[in-house]
């Protein structure tokens, strides 16, 4: 497997990313930052993962928010 030292998403599962974002922002703010129904209507990790795995544009938004979140943590 190729090493990716400059990729902050390397080795992170979508579930770990989403769980960390929900812990930091909460569902309400996450739903305001990324306007998708699974974050605003009866949100859960399971339903959100199902949607994000099937919807590339939404996954990209979550991953971009996570990268921004990591930058704030430095």
C-alpha cells in the first residue's frame, strides 16, 4: 500500500470522520453547514453513512469539512 503523508483523510473511515464531526459540531450545526436531509431530519450515523456512501458529491462536502476541521485543530 502506498503511503500518503500529506493526505489527512488517509487511513480514516467515513464513519470515523462523520462521528468526529458530529461530536464537534452536533447534528444541528452540521446540517446547517452541509444542507442534506439526512443531517436535518431524524439524523443518525447509520442513515447518514448509507446516504454518503451512495452520493459522491455529499461525501466530498463532508470530507472537505473534515479537512477544514483538522486545520482548526492545529
